[in-house]
C-alpha cells in the first residue's frame, strides 16, 4: 500500500481529540494510526509494516481479514444483519452447535455475550444461583475482564482502582514454579503444594460459602504459566468434594491458541462452565459466551435465568463464528498452532534464551509463549519492578521500541514479552519474528547485571 502520512495525521488528530482509550492516561499516550492489516501483518500510513506477535489483544487467531470470514460477514449483513435474542436464528443456532461440538464433556448449552468480561459475569451469576452460595475464588496473577465483577476477580493491579471489597472474591495462589509461593523446586511439589494451599483456603473461607473457583486454564495476560500436570484435575476434585462450581476461563486460551481447540483438552479436564470470546471468531465482530454443563443448564430448566443482553447471539457475530470455526477445521489452523509452535517457535525461543542473559525463562505451548525478562538470571530479579511505570519501566520500553524498529509488534506486560502470533503463522513468519526478537533482546540485555 502507498504511504499516506496526511491521511494518517487526520486519523490521529481525531483520535487525540475525541477517543478516550482503555487503561490509559489520556494525555500520555501516542496511538499508532493503522492503515490496514492482512494475515499476520498490519501497516501504518507512513509505509511501516509490522509482523503482529500480539494477535491484537491475543484474539486474531486466524490473522487479519481472512477472506472466508469477511465474505460470511458480508453475506449475513445482506441477509439478516440483526435480530433479537429471543428468536431462533440460523447463524446463532449454527454457531452454538459448532461450539458445543468442540467444548469438553457435556458443556452443550451456549449463552452468548458480547465479549469475555460479560461471559465471566454470567458464569459467576449462574454459579451463585446454582449453588446458593455467595463467594468466588480466583487466582492472583489472572485477568478476567474490565467490568465490576470481572475486574474484582482479576489478580493484577488493574483491580485496585475498582476494588470495593463487595464483589465476594477471595484470591489464592495458583502454581507458578519459576516464582513459587510454596518454596517448591519441582513441578510436582508446586502442584501438590498449590492444591494443599487451595484446599486450606476453601476450609478457612468455609466451603458452604463458595459458589465457584474460576481459573484461566492457562493464565494469559498474567504470564502464560502452564499449570503442572495434575493441578487442574486436582482443582476439579476439590470442586466435586465441596460442591463448588468449576469455571475455566478460556477467553484467551481457547479456540486454537494452545494447539488444541481448548486448553482444557491439554489437561483432559471438564469444568462445569467455560467462558470464551476472542478466538471464537477472531474478534471480527464482538462475541463471547459461556458453555454450560447439563447439570447447571437444568437449574434453569423450569426457572428463568435472570440475565440477558440485547445483542446475545448477534447474528453478524455468530455468522463470523460459524465461518471462523469451519475454516479453522478445514485449513488445519489448530494443528498449525501446535506444529509451528512446537517445531519452530519453541526451539527458536529456547535458542534465544541461551544467547540472551535477559531471558530468565521461556514457557508456553502452541502459539502461547512468554519470555520472562530478568536483570539477573541467578536471583531472577525482574527486568522492571512489578507494575513499573515511567522511568522505572525504561528497559521494557527500550525492548519494545527495538522490536518495532525491526518490524515486529511485540506484546509487553510488566517484565515479560509474550509471543502470541496468529495460529495461522507460517514457518517463514515465525523465523522473521524470532530474528527481530533476537535484535530486541540485545537491547534488553543491556539492562542486565
Ligand atoms: N478473560 C480472559 C482470560 C482474558 O484474557 C480477557 C481479556 O483479555 C477477558 C476475560 C476479558 O475479555 P473482554 O476484554 O472481551 O471483556
């Protein structure tokens, strides 16, 4: 595409005048004006093209502008752009069927929402009514969304500003061996001690007060900590013993990200409720939802479910989901995440870790990877302090700037960079991204001791 800096300047000026951005001090941000995107790349108005290792906010699992989904949206728009949620509509029925076919166990009923946070809101509401209990247990080092209940369930600093203490949430520590809260030295110790900690938390909170335990199957924004074998099965067991609803949040980890349709498939666990969004239609039109077990669906068999949304199961979003799921199956997108992840991305990242002292740990699976950047590999001191801003965050800012200068758009959160490209990433694109990361990590190395 031809550069057009004038058009870019107009887009930017209107943004700066009128758009109020998420999670930001409005005067301190400088959003890039984007002119277009296709596949794994996007470009600005000045002629710069970037390989997107963020998949937007980890949601464009099929890349940008996939022609089959664009066509399905156009066709649905021409046929029936919208229709109220109380009616049976073809694209909604079909999306629910395709999702239910893929969700584990008997999660066969789908409640559609507009995104991930409201999926979490509704999962919690279902669990509370199903159990008649008030509280929810969630992990520190988690993200569940920006609405009041979901942000209070979140275990990162984004909660603090909205924490009224009235959301009925109790946080616990999930396993994370690299920064173990349990003085564990092996994955097995971490697993056993994290389960023991959770059971003690349940005992002291009072099992009869706990409606749900909500976990990201693999925590995403908080650092892509793949849980040790046996952990999620152990949580499933605790939930069964204490009559607690087990909710897995697959908003980020679902729909191919881990090289399986759902991360739950990696661990062979079936929750009672599963939330999804993002990858369900690669975010081409906003859509999320809750997959519901037979038992919980039955609670609302004769008794009305007290919740709903004007756009629940929006036909345009559902048509995008139908096309996305079908093409992911036809084109082997989930298998691609697994194969390119295991054969190119993982070995490439491990080779970078050997060369760069700033890389403390490489962890992940499929197209879902984190590099933990450290000042010192021995002490594991993070490259920047927890929740650093301004000057204290300079090393990560320098890393990100170096990546961009090499044509790579990186995902950066605290002292980590996440490698979360589209699940359609080719081997050549993976190698291009790894080479840019190599250069950017040399910048990070300069801040090591
Ligand atoms: N849950 C998880 C695991 C997420 O990663 C996110 C978003 O990043 C959400 C929930 C919230 O989703 P949304 O931003 O669509 O509300």
